[in-house]
C-alpha cells in the first residue's frame, strides 16, 4: 500500500449525503474513496503538468528494510515515476489539444 496522509475534511450535510448516494450506488467503495477521487480530479485540473512532475520527482519511498528490501524500494520509485510521467504526458497532450481547438475556433 502506498504511503498516505490522513486529512480531516468537514462537509455540509448536502455534500455528505450526495457522496453517500454515490457510494450506495457502487460508484465508490467508501466515502474516503469518493473524496480522494474528487481531490485527484481537482488537482489534475488546477495544477500544471510541470507542477505535478515536480511533486512526483520529490517523492522518494524511504528504505525500511524491515518491511521491504532496497531493490524493491528502487523498483517502486521507478514505477511511481513512470506512472506519473505517463499521467503528465497525457495531461500535456490534453493541454495541447485544448490549445489547438482554441486556435481553430479563432481561425473560423
């Protein structure tokens, strides 16, 4: 399981009820999953590809040999960086596509 931080969020009762409906419909396993996905989507829209890339390049899984070996840590770091690189490339492609669509509208 990847390292995580616990953050407490207060929601108004309407928002909490809406999230519970999504969980009850099976769209999410839990309220935490629903909030996590909402935050990930929010961040993907608000941060630039460069900012996301910087955050990920600063991530290093600490070597705790009592849990995992050094080669596993290196493999995990590599996998995380590859996954984020793919995400950033996709985000940049979307940004390029949006820019091209705006330019096409200006030409018309």
